[in-house]
C-alpha cells in the first residue's frame, strides 16, 4: 500500500507547484490549522517503486498541437543519436504520466514526458528530461538531472540530485548543457550492455523517497481523502 504525501509538511511554494495556485489558496486555511495542531494533511499517494507500464504505439497527443510537439521532440532526440525504448505509463505524484524512454551513449538516460488528461493537455506541454549517474560522489551529488519542464518539481528533489531547469532550451542545447553539468562533477557512469534505462529513474526515486522521509513528507494514510488535482509537474 503506497504512503501518501503530507501536504502540511510542504512549503507553500511546493504546495502551489503541486496542486496549482487556485487549489493551493483553497487548501491553505486547512493546512495552516493542521500545521498549528501538528497533524498531517493526507495528499496523493507516493509509490515505493516506479512502475513503467508499456503502451502500444499509436499517434500520441490529445490535441493536434500536442501531437505536433511530441513528434518534433521525438525526432529531435533521435537526431542526437538516441536509442528509443518505447512508450510507457508511469503512476507518479503529478499528472505527467506518459513517458517515451531513450538512452544516449555513453551515460545518459532521457525521458520525453507529457500528459493526456484534459486539464494538463491544455495547461502543460511535453518536455524532455536527461539524467546521468556519476562515477564519483565526492561532491555529494549522485546524479545530474537536466529538465525542460515548464515547472519545478514538487516536492523538491533530494539534495543528492543536481537539477537544472531550462524550459525553453531546444533539444541539442539541453543535451549540451547537461553534458557540461556532468563534467563539473567528473564523469558519468557508462550505460551497461543491457542499457536498462529504468535503473536511473528508480534510483533517483529512491533518493527522493529518503529525502522526503527525512523531511516528514510521507505518512501512512491509505484511507485518506481523495487526491487533490495536480497540475503538470516533474516527479
């Protein structure tokens, strides 16, 4: 049974990024009372492990604009020499649950993320994430994440993840920036022969879970209230 996010332990900025400005305003009175009383407010479930459910390929996108954007981003990633591993559905905290997976030699995993729910298709857009795990953690950083997401992650990611946010960068520029950020810390771990792209995301999820536990963000409340609607945000 997944644990749930404790909305009362989020910062106001994290709450707004997670549920959207309008919903956050409505929740703040209850959350303020809960903070004063020292009690949690049950939010959306947080799964212990990520589950990547493979999807049959089709024409993706819930609107013509989104379909064109997805097609252009997919072509741009392949043009950088990426290997494509399929399309998946990923249950996460936010609404951004569709993912197309890639690997880029020698050390980088990429994910093209989007949502096809009516609300998020209107307000969000598809974006690319790039992740490289480091060979040496001497700097205190385990991996580098470079994202084109239009919003920052909520809750905030582990301090062991060096995250960089470039929402308007074209794919070649995003990849070049990512390579430069990795070099600041040394070298990335080379991808194994099987190129299991899920390992990078599972391992980063574990880092985040540990960080959220330390902050008191997770509670055991399987029978809590319905999940508040979340705006598109990176997990």
